């Protein structure tokens, strides 16, 4: 037995009683076929990404269950033959979990082969200047070199070459 998710979209004008009755039929079909229903959620009316059978929105319903493969084919057959269902998809959940587990194991194996990164030393910060005590003279700032005076050559005087 494998785990599945059945997501289907019902026409937006369908009454709640009819939707609940159809969900009950699907649950009964699964339980009578040696399957178990874990959860059935009604997500409500949502806008569709594109028009389906002239509808722009639909009522989304998700059923999570565990069942043998032949029972899943029967559930899908009934979805196809029901007029209120406009779209459905069945996803095998355990396959997805298997892929995720395989990917995680591959990452761990690759991480075990890779040598650990060298330890990062804490950055060395320059020492803070000592706080000035009240009444003490402020430390003098380093003197900047004075700019050189420009050399002006008068008329008839040769220019100085530096």
C-alpha cells in the first residue's frame, strides 16, 4: 500500500451538500477497497490559472489516503465520469518522500567526503584610544605637510624646473 494525494476541482456553482456527498462517496470507495483516508480538506473557491471547461474558478478539495494501485485507478475512473469534477490529479506521496530522502543522503555523503573548512580567526580590531580624562589636554592630531608654494616666473625670467 502506498500513500496518495487526490486533488480535484469541482464546478463553482455546486451546492455544499452535493460536494460533501461526493467526498463521502470517495471516502467509502477507498475504505471498502482496503484503503485508509488520512485527511480530507476543502480549500474553498479559488481562481484557476487558466479556463477549464469555461470556468475561471473552482472549489478545490484534497484527499490524502493510503491504498493499493488498483483502487487508485478506480478512484480516477470515477473522477473522470463525474460531471461536477472539472479537473483532478493524483500524486503518489511516498515516491516524493523517497526522492527527498535519496537527495538528502547524497548531500550528506558528499559533505562527509569534503574536508572541513579551516577555522576562521576572529578579526583583529585596532585598539581603541584611551578615553581622555577630564581636564587633560586633548591629544594633538598629526600635522599634515604644508602645500608647496607655487613658483611664478615673471616676464623675462626662466621657469623653474622641479
